[in-house]
């Protein structure tokens, strides 16, 4: 290599390094955005699951209450006979 081509290769290497660093910075930013979105989605899914669970418990309790009432009515009917 001659002394005339050295600055060219140094400049080329510097430009390549700059591009690589910019790309890496963009990837890190994208990763942060994805994590932020996932945290929000996870929270929404967790809230939805909790809501569905509470609705299930309410329905289950109502069904048990109706069943106990029916059992009581059946027992009273059988006693009356």
C-alpha cells in the first residue's frame, strides 16, 4: 500500500464504523420500543384475564346459590309429601 491509499482506507473504515454504530443504535431503540409495547400488551392481557376470572367466580357463585336454593325447595317439597 502506498501512502496515498492509507487515508482512503482510514476514511472508509471510519465511515463503515459510523454506519455500524448507527445501525446498532437503531436496533437498541427498536428493542426498547418492543419491550415497552410488550409490557403494555402484557398488562392489558393480565387485566383481561383478571376480569374474566372475576366474572367466572361471580357466575360460579350465582350458580351455586341457585343450586342450593333448588336443593332447599326440593327438600321442602319432599317434606310436604
